[in-house]
């Protein structure tokens, strides 16, 4: 199983996690696995983008153009 190593954890955070583990009757390692498991199980909420807002400008030029002039080779 892979291992994680987390650096620069504030002492207050470590102390709070130790207290939490003790309250739940678990080792620090067991408590951390539980916290990580719960965080990983949370559903991913994807933000919906709002409607596309387009602005039309008038340049005074009326020349024909092609898609190739605007988009890259892959169509984006």
C-alpha cells in the first residue's frame, strides 16, 4: 500500500489530531486514514458555468474570413 508523508504540519494541528484519535480510541495512523478516507469519499461537486456571454463589435471592415484564420489546426 502506498505511504504518504506530510511536511510542515503545524504543532496545533498534530495535537488536535492526537486528541481526536484518543477520543475515537484509535491510533494516530488509524485516525488519519479515517480522515483521508472520508475526505476522498466526498462527492466531487462540479460548478456549472453560467451562460456564455458574447459581445458583438463593429469594426467597419466587411471582408470575408475563414475558420482557419481564427482557430488552431485542432479546431479550438
